[in-house]
C-alpha cells in the first residue's frame, strides 16, 4: 500500500475516465472494484472520485453532449508547474487540448496529446495529490503507452518530463526490442510499447491503465456479467496473470494479478 504524497514530475498520479452514461459507469466500476463515489471538481462538468475503503483511487466524469470523443482511461502525469509543462508539450510537438486550468483548490490540470495522438493529463497538485493508495486490488497499478514506435515518442516524453529511458533490450536482449521503461529518479513508473502495424487502427496510439485484482479470471468474468466485454482472455505474462477488457461504453483497460502477489 502506498499513501498519497506529492509525486515527482512525470510520475503517474491519477487516472480519470470520461463517459456518456455517468451513473451507469459508477455502477459498473463500483460493482467491479468495490468503489464508492463522492463529488469531485466540476470545472469540466459532472465528476466523481472513486474511493476504496475511503481512499481516493480514480475519477469518472461526464463527456459534454456535443463532443464526439471515445471513452478511455487517461493517466495524469505529475507536474510542479502545469503552465511550463504544457509549453514544453507544444514546443516538443505535442498538443494541448484543455487548460491549464484550476480545478478548485484540488490543483491545476491540462489535457494533452503526444505527437502520435495519445492523450494524457497533466496534474499540478494542491489539496489533491492524486491516488491515495496503489498496489491493492481495485487500484491502478501501472500505465502503458501503446504506440507505433518508441524512439520518437520516447524523446517527446523525455523532453517534457525528464524521464530516463530504459529500452527492454538493454537489460534483456531476448525481450521485445521496442519496449521502453520510463524511470523517475531511477524508479520505473510507466512503459512505452511500440506495436507497429499491430496497433489497433480503431484506437491509434493510446495509454492503457492496469488495475490490480485479486483473481484475474474471476474479475474478467465479472466484467462480462456487468455488460462489458473480453478483449484478450486471461493469460500468464512476466508481469503476472492479466486480461484486457472493455467496459460497457468501450473504454479498454487491463486487469492484472501482479507477479509476486
């Protein structure tokens, strides 16, 4: 268990989902992960924070009715200065879609995309430092960028957030050569995975949030019971037993029982 603290710049600190059917999303994720909800900042419309045993773990908001956007989980990356970070995003070839703007007394935020089109958030913490717990069932445990290739996009994230980039082949030549770990202060915080032509055309480059579960097979079955679907069946991987699923609105995420748990 990890208690909430102010994160170093570039560290994923929060995940948020924008949906069309707000109440239905709360019901789905409440039943799947055991979350309860309380109101959060309303600057971009209705928004709630999901709590596990009273501790904040993730957010759900309502998409504006006039915006034809896909539903997707979006990671927020910590920043000490959201204005400076968004300026760096633009300078490095990315796009700033929203903000920076104040989210009440919680902090300051922006929504951006990298040069390949993958969307991510920027969070400058004030009262809200991010997820209050991680590593327990029902909490985000990892974030992975699925993209065309990692070389150019890795340069973008290094330029904006100062990441150390560790190609998988540098430590293990037998592993996938187009996987790069993002490190902050020598600590792994996220990863990039270049899929080339295997990248789903209907989604393009995108960030994927991994949620810890007690039992991957049971959780995947529960997703389908609740109206979601199975994208990739449970399988054993070096990271643990994982499955890729989608919620009833199509937001895709990974369920994992991490290796060593």
